[in-house]
């Protein structure tokens, strides 16, 4: 799964105002129209992570980000092909178990696929 890198890409996803959430994670998503979005003509799924200082210190935030990357990689095939997802951690994500985050990510990615009308 590729990564969202620029501020412009993050803002494009967040401006769509499409999101699904659970107790520890909020997933903002956007299905790109690759014809008009010339920045990414590959049609691949992209992931962005937003973990604020409210979650914890740098060690805790990096742990949460590593967990999110592993889980997103695990469930990426659930998403539509040209989908951008920003996973935003709630402060409670710092204390959540990996199994809990795994279940939440699975549910959120299935909800995104259902709402986005996966082809």
C-alpha cells in the first residue's frame, strides 16, 4: 500500500467528509477518479496516518503508527482499487490491544468498501 505524502493529498481526503469510525480509530476515505487525478495514474490504494500528540509521547505515537501500517497492509485488499484512506487515531488507541485494533480496522475497511461501492 502506497503512502499519502503531501499535505495536499491529506487535505483532499479530509475535504471529502466521508468517514467511518470506531472506538479507537476514525477512517477518512476518498475514491479517486484516476482520469482527473493526474498525480496518481497507477490506480493504487494509498494510506495516510494522523496520530496527534493527544495520543501520547513520540514512542507511543510511533507504536500506534506501526500498528496501523501493519493492519492496513493486512486488509488493503478489502478496499476499492483507487482509494485513499487516512487513519486517525483517537487518544484511546494508545491503550488499545493489537487484537482490538485489528478487529476495528477490519470493520472499518469493510465499511469503507461497502459505502464506496467497491467494484
